[in-house]
C-alpha cells in the first residue's frame, strides 16, 4: 500500500528520501531557503513552495502523513493553556492549521535534542497539547543517528502522532551495530586536505566516550594566555569545537548548520585530515549520487541542517506498520452500510 506525504521545512529532502525509500509518495513540499530549494529541484525535479506562512492550508493536497523538521521557537504561553490560536505567530501554528484542515492520519515532527527541555519543557508541552487537541495520540523520543548505521552522534527529538488512537512504539525501531568514521572515508584521490604536523597535537591515552567519540587531539590554534592557569593553556584550544580532532576509529560529533567552512578534522592512519563534503553527506546517510549544487559554504550549512536518512527510513517503516496499515484495517473492519432501494424497502416492509 502506498501513502502520500507532505514535506514541510523540507531543506534538502532528508525526510523525503527516507520516506520515498519506503514507497511513500510526496505530494507537496515547502522550503523558504533559496539554495535549499535549488538543491531540492536538482535532486527531486520538483519546485518547492516557499514560505509556509503564506500558503493557504486549503490549497495543500490531501495527504496521509505530514512531515516537518520545524525550527524551534519559544511560545509565549504556558503548557497547560489550551486554545487553537495560542501559538499564532510561530511556525508550529502553520503545522497546526494544516492539520486542522487536512487531518492526515499520521504526523512525524523532528527537532533538536534540547527541544524537550527548551523553555523549561514548556515548548514540548505546548506542542503535545496542541496535537492532542486536534485528536492526535502522540509519543516522542530522543533518537541518536549512531544507532541507525551512520557514524555520527546526532541526537534529535522525534514526535509521532496518529489520528487512530494508536500510540507509536519507538521500541519497535530496529537499531544497528555501530560503524565508525573510517568506514565512510573516501579513498585518497589526491584531493584530501591534510594538516601539517606542527599544526596539531595528538594526545596519548585516547579513550572512547559513551557517545562513541574518541577525542584524539586539537589544532594548535592561537590561544588566550591572559588569566589562564599554568598547564591549562591547551584547554582554550580544545574547548573550541572546530579545533578538536577525533579519531576515525570512533563516531563523529554532530555536524552543525552553523559550520560553513567544514572544519571537521579526523585522525586517520597517523595523519590529520579534513572531512570532504562527500564524507559529510555520507555522515547523514545521503548516497554519493545526491547532487551537490552551489557554494561549499552553503553545502556545509545545508547538510548540518538536515536529518539522517537511515533513521528516517526506519521511522517511515514503523509508521507504516504501526499506524497507517492499522488505520486501513480499522476502516476495512467497519461493517459496510447496506444500501437498499426505495422499492426494496417498501417490499421488505410489506412482507412484514
Ligand atoms: C531544520 S531544517 C529542516 C531540514 C530538512 N529536514 C532536511 O532534511 O534538510 C528547517 C528548515 O525550515 C526552513 N524554513 C524556515 N522557515 C520557513 C518558512 N517560513 N517556510 C518554509 N520553510 C522554512 C529553513 O530554511 C530550513 O531549511
């Protein structure tokens, strides 16, 4: 059975690819960023609708499932307060008005890990209350990309809602054995950027952290010496994320949407090298034939904003099994209404 979805805050289509791999069909996409729109067109041959706040919900095609990796914004109201218009002025309000009009059978929302604690938990509470008010049964969990076969420690809050009363069970998601940075590196084709030996320091006793990361060393960038205690000078370098170097035998930290220079350095075969753009896209589960158009800076921003495809694929599979197929079963099980003509009705009555 094939289901239709809409791709809101679509970015470069991470959600879309994961759902399409499970034979879902995209019927509408919205994305405001010009460059993301160009990449979307290059890869899916589809022109996105731009600002979602300007789109009338009645114009959006009917769909079975709404997907949205929406930006995290605070609400001025407290979680307990109810009322459809309470969230007006936020991008979540646009999701709400589409749900109210279109009533898709299921929804999947994605946000950053700290969404659950954002504004002391109020943001999540408002979102869940609003979805419940619209008839959705919700569940949520923080998932980590490294559990889905990509070597990136990337935690994201996922909310799944269903209109048929089924509570999505995150425990049914199939997880995979970890793989490491070295498993996704390109062969050295002469294009790899290496650091000079005196540009970095490699530490002894490299240990794998519970996140899977192995901190291997740091770039010898200028440090702030004023007011620093003796023997702690290196710490001011280490504490800057773009100075850190991780071992290729471990997991990579979260790729950031703020990092437009691609300062991701790994220690591999006793040398320090920068990850290539292709490797960054692999760290999010994009295939090598995914078309990268535009400047390097924009391509780094886009990938840091996206969602890890193998994780989405698994969510899509379970949403289909747990919610959508079940919704169809419920509809099939309902006794069909017997339709009789007026002639038969009168005859039945006369026959007593
Ligand atoms: C966290 S990203 C989602 C990325 C996406 N999941 C992907 O795989 O690339 C949020 C996206 O929302 C877009 N956005 C923000 N405001 C918007 C608006 N008013 N209308 C449409 N898109 C918007 C941003 O440009 C950004 O690409």
